[in-house]
C-alpha cells in the first residue's frame, strides 16, 4: 500500500528487535533466531519486495556486512544487547521521569505490565514468587527493564536511521512515531500486538484481534500446514466436517473456497451449494469458489457479484493510472 501511494517506490524496514528484551523475559536466543527466520521466510514466500527486515545486530553493524548465521547470531547476541544499552541507554531514574511526563512512555509502560502479568505466569523469571505481591513486584521490575531497553533501542534508531519515518503498530500520540493499525477493528479500537493475540474471523468476514481464551468457545481453531493459523466463528455454513474443503480468508475482504486436493474431481453437493449461497449473503466481499467440478455455476448470482466487484476495482485503478478501456484487459 505504501508503494502504491508514493510517487517513488517506498521501502519499509522492519526491525526484528526481540533480541533486545529476550534475556529479561526468559526467552532463549534460539527461539528469537527462529522467530526472525520465520519472518524472513514469510516475506520471501509472499513476495514482499518492498519490505526489508533488519535484526538489531545488523543495525549496530556487528556482523560487518556479512550474512548472519545461527552460529554468528548466538555469538553476537549478548554483545548486541550490551552495546545498545551502553551506547544509547538511560538511567532508571530518567526512565521513571519519562514515564511520568510523557504520555507515549506511560502507554508503553502500562502495556508492558499488562501483558507481562500473563506472559510471566509460567516463566522461570517469576518462578521464585511465593505470593501475588511478589509476582507483581517482579512484573513491574521486568517492565522497567523493558522500558530501559526500549528507550535504548529508540536511541539506536535515532542515531542510525536519521532519514527514516518511524512507524509503529502500537498506539501513540503521533509526536515521535506514526501509529498504524495492522488490522483495523470493527469496533474502532486499536488492534492488539500480533504476539499477544490471535486473529478471529467472523462469519460476516470481519477480522478482529483477540486473546485465544476469549474466542475458544465461540470460534473454531483452524490449522494450516499442521500449525495453528486463526480462529473462525463457529457455523454450519462453513464447519462441514468433511476434511477436503478449505475456506481461506482473503484479507482484507473476501473468501476463497477450494478443495484440499487440487485434482479437480471434487464436486459440491446440493447441500454444500446451499450453504455457500447462504454464506455469500452474509460474508463481506466476494466469495470465490475454485477447483470444484460444479462450483461457479452452482453459486450463480454470487459469482456475478464477484465479477462485478472485480470490474469496479479495475476501473477505479485504471482511472488513477490513466488506462483507457480497462475492462477489456480483465482476464475473467
């Protein structure tokens, strides 16, 4: 979206800075490496050519321009943490004053406390807590250490990335960074951070961020490649219990229904077609049915809505680009 809006091509740089905090919250450097590798792999698989992911070690230049390996990452991890704090850190007294006087810092600190009260329940960091009061003290201590690390990393970015506009997926006043909601919420709230929530997809095609414990009863956990993927609102319209049909959300709008096996031999039953017709009336955006022997003709008017929506989208885009007769260029 950024590249589309800018006259010249834009490059979004994402910093994988979890390394800065992991020792404080009891997460191993191996887990942090695996997390970063999965993000890098995701960008390659999705073809996100306008995104560049940088680890803290790379921003500091500790890798000397060489590609990071698991071994070099482990060897430089502690050095990177110490360098960020020693070169750009502030005292605890300064951070406490900042929290009191800066609304963004107060938001961040309170957010740290809120999620740490859940995350540290079964962490070795809080294993010695014998009472609720001791646990809360540990939570606040860890939150303060995270604030020191966060401000240190902010100092690093200011020093190394002077020509950049800083974006954030966390709410803020907008004075230091621009906050962008990754997934706009139906109720207008700012979405939860990705590592503290799951995605809950409604029958109407709406997306919201939620804690898993809040949607386990109302939503079904959907797996992809053997891993938990998202929660989907329970309904007989798409809970078919047949195992060979996939309902794939097309964010931000739409739904793709396809057979799990792409051999082209699967036909939709009369009952299944009926459910899809009902679903098409409820679900926001186009409902696409592909790969079945009788999918498109079975849905009838729903497919016509999909085509009409596609034509309208192309016409609008063509007007911006100055293309004449754009509909003739659509491959239906």
